[in-house]
C-alpha cells in the first residue's frame, strides 16, 4: 500500500531532519520510530479517505448449499434458516451437508442479507469486497466490511409476523 508507505517515509524524513544533530541519542531514535508509526497511521487514514472515491463490488468467494430439514414445530414447510441469540448476540442458524451427514452452523447476524427468490433450494454465498479497479488497492483501503454474506432462500422462508 503506497499511501501508508509514502506517509511513513515522509514522517521519517521529517523526523531525521528535525533530530539530525542528536540521532545517536536513544531517545531520539525512539522518537524517530514513533514518528514512522504515526506516519503510517496518518497514511491509513488518508488511504481510507481515498477509498471512499473508488467504486466497490462484491465478489463471491464461497457458496454453500443449505439443507432443508423438516421442522416438527412448523405448521408447514421446511427449516432452511433460523435465528437466535447467544448472550444477547444475534445469529443465523442453518444446516449444511458435511460428507454423508448434516452440520448445524451459525453465522453472526451482522453483515448478512437474506434474499427471497423463486427457488426450492437455499444457498449461502460468502462475498469479499473488492475495488472495481484493481489498481486502487495500491492507494486506497475500502471502508466497507471486507466480508459479507447472502442467504438465497425460497419465497416465504423469512416470516414477517411478530409474536
């Protein structure tokens, strides 16, 4: 990331110019190291500001087929996706095939979008945020969460009633 590197070098150059007479002093050397670290943090801030001006797209990196199991407490239909809380933290629960069996998995509810579609199966797609222009990675840091999740489920799976 050029922005962070350039800022760190600029801050190091400024520190060396300011402290050139006392560079052999251990405190001065520590100040130079601290100045480089501060310059890197400034560079990260600038790179994030630059990242606001580049368009971002989401690229699928993993797709998992959800398993539909019969829900004994449901009046009709099947269980694709459930919600719940553990220590006041919200999760989505789902089943996926593992070998010849099924495994219950959970996913933090933050960064998850559910899409209802005219389909009979369910899928979980993991996506990574990328800049549309690959050269942007040299200068910018995206402000969007780098990993997001999308559940694609049949129409009617999410219930819209409160109890």
